């Protein structure tokens, strides 16, 4: 504690000296603000000749990336295009390349403000809910213009929001654009450098990423909503899974449905609003004009409530299904990856004796990814080839290995996927071959399933269960299809 106070005093003293050396006529030092341990700049409180309070920030370091980051932040915040009452306003700033400073509007801690609100509304969770939605909508509104041009804040968290009095109303204001991503300019964050913040960023976004999408901000906004309304008093170390968040015990069920629908949808990129503008649209679509409909309510109000709740339930179900699809495919890959390794070894050996051409698709890329994402959006099943074996080009003899998804149609309108069912399977097929009298080959078809226990199950074209205990058993079937004497007699007659 003593060390922090000493550092704060030293940093502030340096900032005051720099501020006074600039000779800004309309501004004077007002008070120390303490050390800013997370940002790039040293802050002190200043005041102008009209009594307007501001925060003077001077770049702490002159590292290679810090200076261009500073001017990038300055460029964005001084642009009229991005002016908004819920985005920090700059009151004065540098006009040279020698001194990196600006003065922003002064606010109070949003964290302290909100904890005070939670205390005041401890017996009125609905009032706190309404205020949290208002905060979410206002910050989202401020980010709309940024997201329209692909600019991403990347560091939305309670500490980067302040409360400012604007036209007599206390408004939440987003600050600290020091690590923004601008799509048209040279990136200043290494692709292997963590993005965002560890508390509210999705874990996979904290790793390597070429082009951070605005969805990153949308996800963090949903985590901010969770932070405002969940019952944990401290800021967590990793983003919270929307399924396990505890809300006020007296918050009505339909309010919790809305919260889970919003936070669940925003947590899954394939389902989530892509921008702040789309987030506002989603909120308006699933937030009824009123949660409680009086007996004398008109038909329009009743319809609005029913439609909003229906949309919320559908979004929530899709998000739940998307999580199960991810989990199911991760489990399926535990079998698929070693199978592909063994398959390549088998084909290397067989290629010495047979003319085999293999076309192997990359799992998780290109067409497969598009189909997979479409599945998670609840649109349609897919069958995606991962291996096509062509044996003797001129014969037409080939064997296909496909990944298949079996998303039950009733899940699109019903209760959703079952946790005990893996919807992915692997299909091994040799199409029927005709054209050589007396040597026709019937279709051979096998489908490999995974039980929730991890046990492998195999069925043939007649849905007869074949006992399979290992990947080796499955590969043996594939080998039998390739070296089938009937198939080679067919080929020799072609």
C-alpha cells in the first residue's frame, strides 16, 4: 500500500510538472487523481477559467507502439463523426508531435456509482434491471458509429466507464480508447498479443487474431450487463458463462429470461449481433414494452409481450444448442483426429499396391466452417466430405468419408438438443457400381456414432448395429471396401 501511494505521488508530481510546462492559458492544476495502473497515461485533475473540470493525461512512456496508439486514440476522439454524449469528450489536446497529452471531461467512478445503486435498490431488483438496460443501451448507442466503420474498442469494462452530468442527467460515458482497432490502418497489437481484458473478453479472443470484429465489444457489453445484475460482489477473473449466473432471487422470471437470452446470444459469435446497432435491435425485439400486462391491456400490448417472449425463448434455445454443438463436435474430434492419422498411414501402405488418389478437406476451414456456422444458427443440417478416395480414375470406383450432422427438426421449434445426444456422425460410403453385367456392386454404407459415454457405435445401411470397439475396427471396414475382390473384378472388366 505504501509503495502504491509513493508511486502515485511520484507519477502525479511528474504529470503536474509536464502540465505546467505546457503553459496552457485557460487551464490550471486542480487536484491529484492517484496512479492509473492500467492505462497508458498519467492523469491529474485540472480546471478551466469557467470552472469546468477535466482530466489531463500525458503519455507515460515513449515506447514504439505507445505514441502511435496515443495519436490513433486522439484521431478518433476528436472526429465529429464519433461525437456522442456517451463517448468521452475531449476538451483540449496536443497539436504537435513532441508532447502527447489531452484533457478529457471529468467524471466519477462508474463502479462506485453502480455498487451504490445496487445497495439502494437491493429490495427493488426490477428498478435496478431497468437502469442496467438503460446503461447498456446508452453505451451501445455511443458505439454505433464506431462499429459501422469497423472500429473496435476492445477494452470495455466497468473501470472504463465513468458517470458524467450532461444537461442535468447523470450519463454513463465510455472512456480509454487506447487499444482500439482500426481496420484500415497498420495494427499496433501483435497478432500473438492478448486482446481486450481478461475479465470480460471471450477467452478465445484473448489469443491470436488478425482482424478483431465489433462482436468483441458486443460480447463485453453483455458481460458488463451480467456484472451489473449478478450477485457476485467482485470482478471475476474470466468471463462468466451465462448459464451459471445468479441473479437477484426476487427478479421476476420473465426478466431473467430476457437477461439469459441477451447474454446467451451475445456469447456465441455465430448467433450474436455483429455490432452495437444490431445489439440495440435485438434488445428492442426481445424486450417487451412492459413486462406486466394489466387485465384491461389492449390486444397490441398483449401481442407485443407474447412475441417478445417467444423471440427471447428462441434465441436462448439456439444459444443452448450452439453450446451443445460445440461440445459435441469437440468430443467427436477426439475420435476423428486419431482416425485421420491412422487412415493416412493405411492409405500410404495401400498406395504401393493400388492406384489411390485422396482428396482430404481441412476440418474447420472454408466450406466446412460455413456449414458448421449455419448449423449453429439453426438453419440446416449438413453433410461435409472430409475424404474422397478415387481408386482407378477410369473405373468410377470411389469411397467417401463424410461428417454428417443430424440436428433434429423438432429441436428448431421444440425444447432444444439433448445433452446426452451427439448430433455428429461419420459416414463411410461406397456408392453402387453398375455397367459390367454379372459384376454389379451394391452400395455399402456405414455410420459411426458416439454415445454420450464416448462409446463408439456403428450401423450399416439397414440400420443394423455392428459391434465396434475401436477406431481400428472402423478402419478395417474401410480397408475391406478398398481391397474387396468383387470390386477389383469389376474394375478389371471395365
